[in-house]
C-alpha cells in the first residue's frame, strides 16, 4: 500500500474538465488537490487556511489577466513553487511566461509521467532554494556565535538599559557629581547592581564560576559579588554617567561555591543594536579574566557579542501591467495590500510618478524602455517603490512585454516579489559580521587564529599588528615560526597538544618585527570554522611582569645579604662591648699591680706582658667595633687626595715586589667628614688585599680618587643598601670615591658573598677581620662599597664617601692629654654605676688609689638610691652606657632631676660620637673609652675636678 502524501496542490484553471483530469492523476499518486476557477474561491481558500505546497496555473489566450490575478492572490499567501499549464506551446504567451518567476510549464494533456515529473522537480527545486537562502543567512551567525561560546575567556552579554534609566532619573532629581553621591549613599550601588540584566554567558563563564548551567549562573548572579566587586561596579556606574564606551579594572568575584577570584573585568559599552532595540549605550560585552595566578601584568581583555536576528518572510508577488507610456492598466490584490492604494485610485496613473522615489526617477524609466525593447538586461531587476504611507519596499521584478492581437507592443507585464525583509536580513547579517569583526579587530587584547596543520596565521586583530609591528595583511598568512623563537619541531609539538586540548596555556618568547624579544603568555582554544579546526589564541605581553619579578628576587637577595651583615655587625659590636669590660678588669688590675711592684720585682715583666697582650686584645676589639660601625672616630674634614699622597711611600713598600702601583688622583677634591686613622686603615687593607691577589705574578694596582654625582639606582647597586637610620637610604648627591683595582686572581661568586663576613679569609694565615673592619668603617662614615670582579680578570673596590656639607675643618679632640708625672691626690666621693662586677671592682681600686671614697651600684636604680643617700659628698659619677633595668641615658636624666650640677663621666666601649649622641646639650661632663688605664682616668678626673699634689 502506497504511503499517503502530505503534499497539497492548488489547480487554478478555467477548464473544469482539464482540471478534473489533472486532479485525478495527482490524487492517484497520493497528492492532495484543490481546484479553483474564480477569485471568490481563492479568497474562501485563504480564509480556510488550507495548506498548499504547489500551484498549477492554466494560461490561455482569452483569460490570462483573470488567471494571473487568481495566481497572484494565492502566491501572496503561500511561499510555494508555481507551474504553468498551457494548451499550445507555440503561443506567444508562453514566451512571456519564461520571464516569470515560475518553476516551468507543462503542455495541457501531456503524459501522466511528464506531469508528475514536473511537479516533483518543482517541489525539489523550491526546497533547494529555501535551504540555500537559510544556510547563507545562518552561516556567519553560527561562526561568530561559536567564537562567543568557545572563547577561553569568560564572556557576559549584559543589558545596562535599566541602570541607564535609573541614572537618568537621578540626573533629573539633581545629581551631578555621581562619585560624591555614591560615596555618600553606598547602599545605592547595591540597589543599582540589582537592576543589571544578564542576557547570556559563555561556557568559560559557567566553568569559571563553577555553575551547573548558564541558567544557574544567571539566576545566582548576586552570589558572585563581594565587597570589592561592588567597588568595581561603582566605577562602572560612574563610567555610564560619562557616556564612555570602554572600561577595565581589576577586582574580585567569587564562584558559586564561595571561592574568591582576583579578576580583570573589561567592559565594552554602546553597541549598535538592531532596529527595535534600545539605542547606543544599553548593551555591553563583559569579559572576566581570572588573574589570581598572574596578577601585574597583567594586560585588559574585551571580546565581541553578537546581535543577529534571522528575518524570515514568505515570497510575496505583485502583478501589474503598464501601457507603453507607463500608465497602470492592471493592479492585483497583493499590490493593493502592499502599497496601500486601492486599484481604482491607480488605474490610469503613471507608474513612475506615483511609485518611483525621486532618486530613482532617471534610472527606472530607462529600465522600462529597455524592457519594451525586449532587452535581456531589463528582464529582471530590483528597485524600491513608495507606499501610500510614504514607506519604501524593495521589489525584485521579472518583466515581459505584452502585445496586442495585431502583434504590436501594447505594454509591459511586471511580476514582483517583495524582498524588503530579505534585503534587511542581508544588510543586518553584513552589519553583524562587520560588528563582530570590529569587536575583535578593535579589542585591546591580542587575538589571532592559527591553522594547526600548516602553522600559518589565518586571522589577526589590530592589537596583534600593533604589538608585533606588522600590518594585518602581512601578519595573516605568516608562519608562526616567524614570531615564536622555538625550533619548528617544538612549535609543531605545542600545536599538537593544543589541538588535542591537552594544554591550553603556554609561555613563549615571541620576536617582534623590530627583532626585539618579548615574553608572552598564551591562552588557546579550538574552534571549528567552515568545516575545519583552528586554534584561537589570546596573547598577553608579560615581559615587564617577569622583569619585575626578577628585580624583586634580586632585591630580596640584596636585602638578605645586608641583613646578614647587619646581624653580624650587631654580634661583633656586642662581643666587643663585653670584651672591653673584661679587658677593663685585666688592664686595670695590671696597671694597679705595676704601681705596687718594686722596679726590680721578678713579677713586673709578667705583668707588663699581661698589659701588652691586653692592649693587643683591645686593638682586636677596636677592629670588631669598626666592623659594627661603632668604632672610635675622631671626625674632621679630610682631603682624601692629600691623605693618599701622604701615604704614597708606605703604600709602595706595602705592595708585592712585582706589582706596579699607579695613581690617578683628581685635584681639588671636595672634603669628606671622617677619621683620618680609620680612612688610612681602609686604604691599607684594600692595597694589601690587591697585593695579595697579584701574589708572585707581574701585575698592576691602580689607586684612583675622584668625585661622582650618584643617583638612587647607582647607590642601591652597592654591596649593600646601607641605611643612615631607620628606612632612610643613602641620599643622592655628590660622593668622593676611592677606587683600588688590581689585575690579580679575581673572585668567584661564593667568595664575593662572604668577603665581608668576620673571620672569613682566603689567606693561609690571618684573622679575617680586615675587610670586615673596612665595611664597618665605611658604614660608620655613611658610605657604601661597590665591587667589580671576575675570576682571573682582577678586582676593583670602589668606596664612596659623602661630600662634607661643612667646609670648616674639624680637628681631633685634643682635650685628652697624658697624665703628668706629678703625684695625684683626689678628695671626695665618686659613685660608679656599672652592671659588670669586674669593672666596678677594678674601678673602685683605681679610684681608692687616688684617695677617693667610692660607692658602686650594679644598675641605675641602685645608683640613684646611693646618690640620694650621699648627694652632699659625691663629686663625680662614672656611668656605664649599656645596662639592664635602666640604661645610662635614663639614669643620667634622673640624676639631673636630683641635682642639676651633678658631674657625670660616661664610660663605654663604643666610640664617643655614638655613645654621647643622646647626651648632646644635656650637660655631660666627660667621656672615658673602655678599657681605660690609671693615667687616662687620672687625666679625666684632674681636668674635671682639679689636682692636689702630695
């Protein structure tokens, strides 16, 4: 049993018998058939909404106009193929039919097979035409929609219309400064945020925010906001008030599972929407890039959104006839419906005057004249027509000439299909494609597409051309190996991974047109465009970010080294301080013992050796204090050039025999503030090291001095970023430099990293304190050291001292003389306040030897009690600087509160300048450097209290 056909055929034919024969044949082959011969029947058919798939129309010599009118009415309702049936193939009317928009003609009374074949062919051809049109209209839409969906970056299509409306209301209410208004009304940001409408999100967004679907993410939009997100939203609102089209900002969002993400949010506002939508400013594309793991760098990403509406219409047909003067002689029903004119109002009117727009008044009449001449070029054309309401409709015309019974040309038959909707759809499609291309071309992110098989670039936007330094025309078609510096085999391997989706993030070095190399990170995804797989890549320049990271690591290493040296300095200073207290006891007792021994006593030499060894130990403590930067300086304004010239002889005899000493000392160097003895020690240590580096080989040592203008970068490049106090770095400005260069063995990195460590030495013998002391002295003089060295290529030490700001010469302290040989006798009471018992004991013995009564206190509180108890008798206080419970400065202040005239001598192992810094202007009577001898103590007391001879 044959399957029932679902296809229906409308037969329009005046001859009832012929229509019945055709109906029978078609019904035999399972077609549904409806036959009409009058206009009224057509109208009834349209009201009944009967389904029609094909129309058969009879053409004869007597009733063509009526039949065409009926066919036109049907075609105005149905988008179906049209077949012509004619009794005589030789009729001139059939020649006219060939120019109509029909799918062929059939001789009346033809064989059954011919009728069926023509019907089937017409139906197939019509389906093919519709499919081709639909395919063309949707192809570009699918391609660009796939770019949106498959983009590796999170994309949000949003409608800002409600927010814009709200802002307009605020403007009308008087708000002019929106930043101030939002600062004063923070809840308004949340209120406005609730008006945001999300139209669509892509797959990357669903994945990033850990949603189960697009709907899940859109419905739970508020859950993605954090406090920082609202701060970014506040800036977006301000951007909207300024009519800006683009905005980028870093911020924070959170996934639907509560995980917070650092993101770069980029917004493109003011899209050109399709007719019927809100105008510029309502819609936007938002890209959200997760920068949690790659934040500084990072560059800002915006991609395109798509607005494309598929306008589908049925094919509608106008049928009109014109005489040779272009006056209207017939006007069908659909023409009335389309134009708004009644037939009676237009018959006899000139077609051009009534329906042709002014700008077409020259070209269309010429088409009409060509059609009357039966020229092929005029048989088919398109032009717009005016409606009664003043609108325009674009019509596709098929023209054929009409002849009278005598064979003369009587006019023109024009069958038109309204293609306005199709034309608008085509224009909209082109505009959408252009808009999408503009989005990608003008996007600030670098976007390219690659053919993974050939490795050639098939698409690049303007940002890519600008970054790489090529024109887009040059860039498209270029092989990726011209940019990527990896070998071609490795590039192919990376593309294979990307194609298989095994890896979608890469870091490469890319070469620009200028030859410059830049570090880039690549995000890629695979797309299928026009039947082939391509790689879509987004490129970010991370060169500055990597350089900043390397600079940060370098600074960390430098700071760690500086902290290590600082810690060692503190340790050395602490050891030296405690060592001085011990030496105070040893030297003091030895000094006392010598005064009690007879000149010929056998023990005298032993005690002298003890004193000699103790003084050598004191010198070692001085070196340790010099390393810590707290050595004893006698500060004056020095001419470094003169100092070097004075030392020339001793420097020459201190160098190796085969080393040549060369001088390059600038004249009229500005002065520096320093201790001449300490500076000489720096010079001698550097010359000695240079000589040891040359050894027994021939070589040269260059000694230079000059002045430099030093900026921040140069100063921070020293061996350590030495600080004056707290976080204050060495100031920029003029520095006098001392440079010692040798052609010796040089140093490797390991040796260089330890060169200033106490007790580190490369010599067979030696204590390893020379360079440590150099660093301490330079530190104490507020300078820095720069070192340039390479194994077997020699070493250069450059020491920088700040130029003196005071031209007045500072002379060494000449107040400390030598004890006279006259016997010294004192009177009164002296109070010793020191936390070290051995210092208190030996000090008491020394003072009692000179006839003083002595009280000793182990800390500041005990000392204050003793002073209050014996205030009338105490003539002097020997006060230690560093003590627990209450230090020397605190104790000094409290003593002055008890007695403003109290005479206090400060005792410390540190240099006088550092030790007395806090006491300036407070009435300190004097200073004694530990360890001190009987004579030094006598000189200080004699100067302060006077002398009584025995």
